[in-house]
C-alpha cells in the first residue's frame, strides 16, 4: 500500500509540474505575440485648424495614405481638423507633452523661434515664385534647421498661403488713400505697426466679429486671403478687394523631433518620400483654390482693384518693419527680399 501510495503521489507531482510548464510556455508565447503585434503599429495624431474641405486637410489625408502604403501599415496618421486637438499653439505644446504628434503651423512658432516671424512678414515675399525660391532654397533650409533646433519640430512639407489683400468699399491705390482707414488686423504686433505707419487706423477684433463690424460701420475694411474673405461672407459688406498682396506666407506640416527620430531608418525614409510626393498635390490644390475663390468673389460682385501701388505701400511700411524686428530678424528679412530681386 505504501509503495502504491508513493507512486500515486509521484505521478501527481509530475503531472502538476508538467502542467505548470505547459501553462508557462503558453503564457510566454501569448505575451510574445501580443508584444510583437502592439509594436508593429505606430500612430501619429495630426491636429490642425482648417476644415475637411480645405486643401490642407485634403493633402494631409493623401499624406496619411502614402505613409500607410510605404510603411506597410506600420505607421498610421490620424487627422483631427477644426482645432479638435486645440489651437495651433496648443497642439505644438501637446507635441512636446506627447498628447499630439503633428500639426500645421507658421509664424506662430515665433514664440519659440523668432526667425519664423518671417513666414508672414509684410512685403518680404512679392510673388509665388519668390516664395518657392525662398522656401526651397538656402534660406528655407536654415529656417527648417532653426525649427528643429529651437521648436523641437521636424518640417515635412509646406503649404503656400494665398496673399493677404485689403478689402474696402472704395478703391485704395496708395498709402494716402488709406489715411485714417479703420481696418481690422489680426493680433500681430508687426501688422499693427506696419498699417499704423501707412497712416491707417488698425484695430484688433475677433475674426467672428469682423462681419458685424463692417456691416455696422465700426470698421471700414479688413485684410485676409481670398478664401477667408469668401468663407466669412465679406462680399456682402465690402465692394473691393484691393490687390495689395502685402503678405505672401507659408506654413509647414511638422512632426515632433522625438516622434520622427523614434522611427527606424526605413520608416523615416518612407515618411520623407511621402512628404515629397504630396508637395506637388499641395501646390496643385493651392492654385485651384485660389483661382476658384477669386472667381467666386467676382461672381458675388466684388471688384478686384489691380491699380494698387505695392511699392508705395512697401516703402511706407518699411520704417515700422525695421523698428519692430530684431537685428537677426531684419537680416533674414533683407535676405528674403533680396532673393526676389
């Protein structure tokens, strides 16, 4: 009996040890499989301010598709339009905090890198071709490096912005015509100073209050690109688009340095390839949109005043620009201007 009991106990112990070993093996395989699967997909969140119909969003969607294709699904980009992740500055802060990864940004980066104020400086750029020369040349390379070093963001591709033009109910051809002109400008000190120097009376008013201000005569005009002039319905309360083209600007689509550097070399290359491919789409949509919005404003009855003396406005604003910019900013401004001569 003792011998039988001993064999029974030994058999039971061996069974328990064997079962534990199998369970352990199965658990290790399961954990390893889950780890590999979770490590296969990286997700980047891209937050921006435009709506789903805007060219920025459409280009971002195509960029996300290309990245998905080129990384075999290992890198996914989720897009949040309409400031769903917060304002431009909020998203930049979120990228540092790890709650966001990408955004579309321009001169707002001047909070971290003062040189980026040139992305929207009055009369720094005089045409689309001039802008392209600057952004894709030596100056652009320097700006991108500054953004990497000082803002912690890696530029991937850029969007041109339609030039800012002055709207009014009477044609404005020279600075003398703008004397005392009550106009809304965004809360950008350089814009305030520049239009003050011209002789106008610039005021900062929330964008959603501009239409009422124009309707009630609180202000005489405002300045914006054609897409915003149309979307805000300013054609109902303004007769002229004066082609001042006082700001040709651009914005970058950026990703956090940490997020980009965390990718392996092949995935980094895939992201940059996708960026190069959508750059052409960005330009194509920009040209289509600008032409379309211009025509829509004309169809709504707005007159485009092409007789504006841009050189006179540029010269009139120059003292304010020189006074407002730091020595480093002014040097960069001069180089940008010279690139278009």
